[in-house]
C-alpha cells in the first residue's frame, strides 16, 4: 500500500526471476576516488594497521591537508572490506546536528519506519553487524559526533569508525592520527610531485619547468613556501596555465609577504592555507570572485541550473554563469564530477567555501542569496510533486536524492525566514518523505512547519496529510487516523475532491493495517470515490484504488481485488508511473495466491520485485520476498521458500518493523514458513533460512 525508495540499488533485472540470491549488491557506498593520489604511504600503512586493531580512529589536520582523500584510499583497500560493508557518510553539508542519526541511518540502508527513537533503532540494527563506518568532516559537530559514536561503539562490537575532523572528538577510546602536509624537502619530494602533476594537468608546457635543475629548484622552494599543503599546491598548480613558474614564485611570494600577519592567532599552517586561498581569490576575475562568494550558500554539490538561478544578478547575468563557473573549475576553486542519473555536479571544498562565505558577508548579500537558494529548491520540490506520478518518476527520484543536502538547507532557511513557504515546501515533498526513505526527517520538518502555521488553507492540509503518511509508515495508526479525520474536515471546507480522496486513503489504511478491511473499504471503495469525485489519474484516486484492492484481498474477495488491481495497474502504465504499478502487481499476486493460482502469483510478484529492485524500494522488496516465498512454498520448493524468507527477514530489519505489525501480512509470511518446513523439515529450513538472512541488503 505504500513503500520507499532507497539510494542503494545498482542492479539490472534478473532474467530467471530468482531473487533470493540476487537482491542487493556488494555493501558499501564509497565515493569515486579522484585521480592522481601521490605519496602518503606511511599514513596508509599506519591506518591499515590501526583499522584492524582499533575501533575509533580520527584523522586530524588543517583544512586542505588531505584527510578525506587519505581516509578514502585507506578504507578502499581490499584488506579493509567488511561483511556488512564500508560506508561513507559525508557530514560537511549537514547543518542541523539533529539530523546526524538520520543521515547515517539512511546511508547504511536503515530506512526505519518505527516510532521509536531512531538512535535506538540504529544501535539495535548495528548490534550484530561487522562494518566500517567513515564519518567525513565532523569539526562542526564534534560534541554530537562524540556522543553518537560512543553509543554506536557500545552497542555494536563489530563496528569500526574512522573520522576526519580538524579536531579530535575527545572520546576515551579514540586513536588520533595527525595528517601533516606533504614532505617538501629534496628534488623528489611528494609535494613537488603533486605540484608537478597539477601543473602538467593545467598545461603540458609546464614540463619544461621541471626538466631544468634551476627551475625545478625554484618549484621546490615554492612548495616549501606553501608548506606542502595539498590544496594549496593544487591551487598553485592550476595557475601554471597562465603564468610562468617565475611569475608564480614572484607573485605568491609577494602575497605572503603582504598578507602573512605574524600577530595572527592562526597556527602557521592554517595561516598558509588561508593566505593561499586569499591569493587565489585575488587572482580570479571580478565575476569569478562574485560567483565564488555566492556559491558558498550551497551545501554539498549542485548543478549548473541551480547555480544560474541562485547566483546570477547585478553584474553577473544568468547567461554568463556557466562560463564563469567553468573558469572557477579550471582554477581548482570548484570541482566538477559526472554522476549517473544526475549529470554534471559541482562543489567547493569546505575550506574554499568558508572563504567565499566570508566574502559574501562582506558584500552584504548573505540573506539575499540564501533566499534565492531556498526559493529555487522550494520551486524544485513543487515541480517534483507535479511530476511524481508520471514517466519522469525515476528521474525525479534520482534528482531529489542528489539534491538532498540542498533541500535540507532550503527548508531550514525557510523555517526561519518564510514559514508559509516552508509549509508549502514540506508538504510538496510528501513523496520524498513517504516514498524515498526519509520518514523520521520528514516528520521532523513537517511538525516544525505545521507548528508555526495557522490550521487553515490548502498548504496546511497538504502538509498535515504528508505528516499522516509518515505516521502510517511508523506504525502510529492512532495518529494517522486522527490526522486523516482532520484532513477530511479541512478538505471539505476547501471543497477539494482530490484532498478528500487523499484524506480517505489515509484514514482507510490507518484502519486496514490493524485489521479492519470493512471500514477501509467503506472509506476508500468505489462508492466513496464516486461520492468525492476528482480526477481518476490523480494521486488521491489511485491511492484509494490501491487501498481498496488490498482490503478486498483481506476480505477474501479475490476476483474483485484482481479487477481493481488490474485497473490500477493499467492506469499507472498509461501514466508511465512505476511505484504504484508495482504495488498493483503485488495485489494481483496476493489475489492469485488466494485463488490457488500459485504459478500466476509467483509471476506477478516477480514482476513487482523487478520494479522494486529497479527503484530500491526496501519496504516493497521485503513485502514481495515474503509473498514470493509463500507462492514458491505452495509450488513445493521448500528450500527456495526458506531462503526467500531469510532474505526477506534481512530486508525487514532495514525497515525496522517486520510485516509492519499487520495481521494479514504476518499471516501470509507464516503461511509460507509452515509450508516450507513441512516440505523440507525444520533442520533444512533453518539452514536455508540462515543462508538467505546473510544476503546483503546494501
């Protein structure tokens, strides 16, 4: 009846339809490593040893020294693989410490739907796991990370945590490793090798500089002046495109002489990094400096359309943003990547972004640009809402997943600056909270937005309905029912059939899941839908058809359920929609099973699972595996049924509430287990079940 998408899905459809061994890829989510890793063998050898012996290691060092790259290289080594994965959690875009647990949970694949505190659920889920967790860039929430990591380590004996931060967490069991700059001494130093590599990447003509001993000596002196800090060396190397080595040395020397204030409270290496960034900033064109400042409102990565909308204005017209952005990329101020499904993405390293934000403050544009950012992403949320039930659904899912950090930033800003816009945005993201695995986060944003708004109007009704949906997924049926009743009254005042249908769906499922299909049918069935009216291709009507078809199955009216589900599937196919269509396949499978058509049931549920695997719908995968097990057991293959039930058990653990507490879902699962045990015996069943339960859900 509902489900959620997850980011961890990279599989193609399986032609043989046997999903027991195929569901889930190798666990982990390490980001791609940038080309040209140089040096650091001592640090890597040390980390290789520590990651085997210690449970909490923190890499510290000045910004730009390479902590994240060393961490990535270390954990990507074959010897650091873990049975339950190596997981990378980037915290630099996170501004609200309250979302720390949510961020980690979603990254590792725990799409918890229970109303229990998420930190408790995560600790319980990790208790029997053996995994390596990397928390990258923790300096802005040291205290919160210290408490969070302490709770996890206490609960999960198989957990190892690697942290990168400009300062240690201060935990009792922490092993701190200071990452120092690259060695600068000698003609073969790592610092010189990095500078040479970046200079050659900027222009092949730079090779002459390093072949002449005298000029190579000048390059080595430049590296020493930059203290061997990798980011400083990269910024300097990028300048070789337009300057000679001699010009570079002269200008950077003058910059240091003017701006290095010996009275500064900054440590020398911090001062070097700050001075180098300032030097790079001064050497940018005026429009590049302006764009640099304005881009600092982005947390995490962004696309060129967002940069154009948010950062244009005044002397920087929208038509020139992409070209100016390319200039910042060529100077290594901004980094560009190509990501599957989301195209070109851009981002600034934290140290560079912080410098740009200081300049944005100097320009007195911080509020203006932050407003533009928030309203751009609010408009994106509205567009995604309109396009969700259509042929672009998968593309919208991928895009909104890529923009997760920006959506958070926008909502946080609007909650403080424009509560009405915040309410509209939070409500428009109903599909994101409900269908994409962000239940706890969605509930938090929705409750905050509703608290500051008068309880009237379409935007309030929409946000309240979205809150009811996340309450459903958390198993809070009483709250969902109360919210559904309030939505019904509000929709009637608005005289809006679509909102009436959405409220009917919410009420229907809130009574269906605990076991009252008769009441659910009265709320969402054909007569109720006809009374409300509304478009038959809109979400409210289609969701009510889904609730109706499942209620009919619970009432064992399987022929009627088949007719309703087939009609729903056809409507979804006509729209080009995938999420609801797969649930229609699920109901068709349940109905076929009830009619004794076990082969037909298996065919339908395999079609459903194929769609759910494509979209990473964890709840749907768990549901489908239980149902496929029942169909396979009825066909006499007890071993495969047991493996499917074991795999389903592993997926239910990522959802947090097995069978969602539903009597009918539990009965279906138990039916499959009884038949499987009867077919192969208890001992063989347990062996096959454990084999399935060990399957990856990453």
